[in-house]
C-alpha cells in the first residue's frame, strides 16, 4: 500500500512522470501497453493527482479502476467523478475515531461503491471492525480488509489479526460482503502456514484456511492484488490453475501497485524488503500476465473484470 503522505520531492517526481506520460498519450491507451481486454483494477490507491491515476492505468493496459481513498477531499472526488466512465471509488477512515460511521455513510451517499482498504492495528474481530462490517451490510457495499500477521519492517506492526478464526465473522455477518487481501489472507491458501513469514514460498499444501473459506462462504471474495496475491499465485503452478478454476467466481483483480507509469518506474520497496521480488516491475502487469497464462480466456475475463461488477454492484459495467 503506498504511503498516504508523499514528501515534496516524491510528489514532484510522481507528478512529473504522470504528466510526461499523459502528454504523450493524451488520454489514450499507451501504444506499448499490453492488450488484456477490459480490466478493472479494484485495488488502486489514490495518487496525488488525476493524471497520475490515468498514467498508471494506461501504461499497464487497465481500462477501469476502483480507487481506494482514505478520507478523500471534495476536490479529489470531483476529479474522480469527471472520469466516471473509467473510475469509481471506495472509502476508508480511522475506525477508532469519533464519527467514523458518519463519515463512511456520507461517502457512500456521495457515491463511494465500497469500504476499503481497511488497514488498522486491530484484531479482525475487534468491536471497531465489527461495527464497520455491520454498516457495510446496512449500506449494501463490500468491505475490503487487509490481513497481516507479520510486520514488514521494525515498528510497522500488524493489521486485522486473527484471520485463521475469521470464519466466526463470516457467520456473524452473513449479509456483509467481505473482500480479503494481504499477507495473511494469501499465505493461508497453504494449510501449513503458521503466521511465520509475510510471503512464504514453495509448494502449497491443499485445504488452507483461505481456500476453504472461499469455497464455504458466499459472502467472502479474494482480492488478488499486491505482492501477497502475486506471490501466492506464483508458488505452485498446478495449485494455482486449480485454485483459479475452482474459485473463478470469487476472485477479483487488483494491483496495489505503486509504480509511476504502469511499467515499473519509481516503485519503492524500501519499507517492504520482503517484496523485493517485484522491485522495478509493475505489479498490475505481472499479475495480469500470471492470471492470463494460468486460466482459460473465459475465466480470465471473470477474474479481471466481470466479478468486480458483482462485488462492487454500483460499478457500471463496460464492454
């Protein structure tokens, strides 16, 4: 997840890259961008300006995106809405502060299509999270949760802990549409995972918690974004092909990519050295290629476009 705050030099560098790309393509798809067909990136963090958002999408061949915005300003929302044919948005706010429910409700009233990314130093069954789960059901929007049991660097902490027992929340909130994401969600495709590594490697033991919950609960979906999703789907080709086939109606594509241009420029792994395998690469490109070679075209279309319209029901479907 990119930092919510950029220093001045980082902001200017990002802006310059985005403007340069935008000036070359003038709103059109970049000539050397891959051609995947329609793709909706459902894990796309709000960037400093509209040009930066569109530059990344055009650079990696993504047609649409759901932008994840933490307490967005009115100006940022207006910019997104100017490109409603390509962009929708989801909202998050600090669940531990007063007025959180009111802010989330106002955002949905104002056009947000979901809650997320919910990334907080709380147990996944904490009262603050449970209030958000209930509110998501009441408002009819999905909630995207970042599950992480292992810190990436000293002082980072962990987020939405306790995924191995999250089944209790799926049962308690059957009308809530949950979207799982991040290290613990994807590491738990492996039945042997013991919360001991952010990105485990090697062959996957079947019947992991994530695999079972996706199969047993209609209200849980999986967000394939970030190094966590890419790593899990890169570990064991045979497992991946079967997993994507079995859960072809329960998985949605996202990138969670911080590169500047959809080609890998400017990506920073300094705060997440365990994800260095994707340094210098565009996560969107890497994961789309992985999904394409691991599935049949009809399944690929579901994963990268069709399923997102079922999860984010307010998103207008495009051909």
